[in-house]
C-alpha cells in the first residue's frame, strides 16, 4: 500500500502540545478516511473527507481533534493539547470514490509523554 | 452494517491452504463482504470483496454461501508472511466507513 503516504511515521509529543498528522492519498483518489487504533484494540473510524469537505465526522472526539483535506496538499489530522490517551496508531486510507475499496497507509504512531 | 463473527485465532501449516471463516447472519441484500488483513501493526491491506458470487484474485479466493450468511477466505498456499490479523467486514455499498471487529489472528507455522 505504498501509494498512500503518511508522515511522520512516528511522532512524540509532550502533554499539551499539538500533533499534526499528514496523509497524501493515492494518485487519483479524492476520498480520504482516518482511523485510530489504540494499543491492543481494533481500528475505529474517525472521519471521512473529500476535497475541501468533511463528509462524516461521526467518529471524531468532540474536542481537540480536527481534520481537513484542502484543495491542494495532503489531508491533515490535527490534535490539540494532546493527552496520554491520544497515544495510538493513526491510519489514513483513500479511495477514488465512496463505493470502491479503500487502501491504507502505514500509519503514524503517536506517543504522548 | 451487519455484525460479523470470526474465530479469534487459527494456525495453518506453511504451504497448506488457510481457510478463514466468517459468519454474518444479519447481512442485508445490499451489503458486501470485505476482507482486509493487518500484518504486525502495519496499515490494513485490502484482500478481496464480494456480494454474492465467489471471487478470486491473485491473493485469495472468497467463497460466499448461497444464503450469504457466512463466507470463507481461502489463502491457497499460505506462507510465513501471511501471518496477520484477518478482518471480515460487511459493508453496504453506500457506506462511508469500514467497521473493524476483532478479526482472526492467523499464524502460519513452518
């Protein structure tokens, strides 16, 4: 799944700092999904975006988390004032449309110290 | 999306076929069966999906029962690199997300 690029692969933040996670979808894909995997748990959907639009954010925590997918550039998942409970692997997936299988990136592993 | 039930773990000898079952008794007519796998905390990898006909690609075969209440993913010649957690997911065609369960930890033994 090298086509979906996420960076950084590993990110360490102190409590209270901001974390920015980037996702460049596969070429030709305009649909982006973010998932979170807490330690020893399954993947949980967070948010679904198309270019410049948030389509479904039903899985996003109500506070401190936001996502965007601008017209130009990667999708960004932003976590403000991180806490230890935010430590997890964050995966991005992309697809060319809503009805096609999604392909995942290798994830960003966030550690909050 | 319909709920799926998978065994928590399975072993398979290297070179043999791995048959991973999945029950989805509440599946609706417009819901597809998807299979993904996750190798040691890497990003999930798409394997295959189907609606009601059996499907085959370069990675695996998907056998869906006639009543669509269960399916089996077949890896014809398992290798050590197939050791992973395999997720069976039922998803409506119009659904916006994948709902991952606990999956099956497949261990391929030398």
